[in-house]
């Protein structure tokens, strides 16, 4: 892949040019948290954020979305597919990995056309982390770097200097909108590699997974009947916060809304979550996961085994959002993976 050098002073002109055709979202600080927000001229871009609090799935798979509009008199219906060109700038590698997972999951079986339309109109610009969130453990779940899924990947190698790796033809085209930029030298590429090693070293000094991530699915399978599920789930409030901030959770509910004349209506979907009490409830009142420990266990089985069985990688990218969001302080996947492993070793 081609690599180039871009200077901080060039960014305002690049942003202005991109905004002519795209909605541009960049990392910005609000109170004590960072969010990916739409860029306006003069806004401060936070290159040194630790984690974007809003999961990036909301830009591809919004919390509320109309799917179909229908006419009950004529028995006609038509799909509603909305997508606008957008750039997500400054995305950390673990979040790109999460999007790569969603790309595969949403294309399995019948393609989710609404998701696909948004994804196809979205430009991903990655950014190597400069800081590590105090709840993150991406360094231990193979999410510290990505080889695909981005159009441009930025690494800050100096106070006002970025090395930019090209991931697609569109990415290179966007980089050149104001004219050619300088190619990176071998020394600058080495600086970028060193910067990545430095942040990875810091990340591996905290929140440690005590065994290789590849072993997590086996630990989960052997722990299905563990007493620890009930013990941990006692504090669960069934609020679903962990589901909603998770970048890889993609469950949704579909409902119909008909006007008061019973003539026209629309079908829409909203985010749903397996930690909510009514998630697995069906007609007749039966609930397949009516007890808190069943829902709690299911969430971790999804993250640690079920997604792995489908994709060959964990369904958790170690971002740590769920840890921050959980009021009861029981939503930490790293903690669960470790205590289950410790319990299995103790029982041997």
C-alpha cells in the first residue's frame, strides 16, 4: 500500500474539500467523554482521544430506522433505503475491526440492504491510538491493528505530522483533492511502526487477559454450567446499556405502525439487546431466557464463542465501552473471561 505524509496545517483545507460531498464526522470532546461528531469549521479535532463513546455502528445501523412503507388499500409497499455519503475520520483499529465484523454478519444469508447501502456510502479513515482507555483491553484480543476495512489510515508521527496509509482508490483520491502530497520515506515509516509498538506496550501493561485469546471459546464452552453466571448476574439491572454501546452488537426489533384510518403505515426497526428481560419472550408469554443469569451468560457466549464459531475471531474487540456504561459494574468481558478460566484451572 502507498503511504504519504500530511501535515496538520493541511487538514482544514482537506476537511473543507471533503465536506463539499460528504458529511464529515471527527473525534470531539464533550464534557469528560469523546464522541464522533459532525465537523464544523473551527471545531477542535481530538487526535489523542482514548475511546469514542458512541459506537460507530450507529452511523451504519441507526438506533431507529424506517424499512418499508405500505398502503393497505392498494396492497402496495416499497422499501425505504436511506444513505448519505459520509466520512468517519479518526477511527481506532478496534472499531474498524468491529465494522469489519458487522460487514460479514450483515451480509450473511439475506443481505441487509439498508446496512449495505450505508456501508457502501461510508468512507473509513483510521487513526492509530495515542492513548489507551483505562477500561480497554484491545491489545489482548487481536484488535490493535487491521489490514483492511479502511480507506485511509493515519498515524501521528510528530507534533504536526501524519503518516497516511492508503487502503483504497477512493481514499487516495480524497487525499489528493487539493493536489499531490509527499510520499513517506523509509525513516517515516519506521517512526510509525515504532509509535504503534509504544502504544501497544502501554496497552499490554493494563487490563491483562491471562491466557491467549484463541482459548476463550474453549473456556466459554466448558463454563456453560458454571455457578459464576448466577453469582455475577445477581447485580444485573437488565438495562441493556452494555448491548447498546457495544460496537459489535447488532440485534434489532421490527414493528409496524399504521395510521388511525388503517390505510397506510410503515415498518421500522429499533435496536434491541439480549440483556433486556423481554428480548427472548415469544407469543404465549414463554421466555427462553427469563432469568438474569441466562441473559448474562448468553451475552458472553456471543462475545466469546458464538461469533468466533462464525467468523474465527472473538465478538469482543476490547474497546471497554460496556465497562464504562454498566451501572452495576458487572459488564467487563475481560473480567469474565479471566474468572471463568481461573475457575476451570482451580477445578482441575
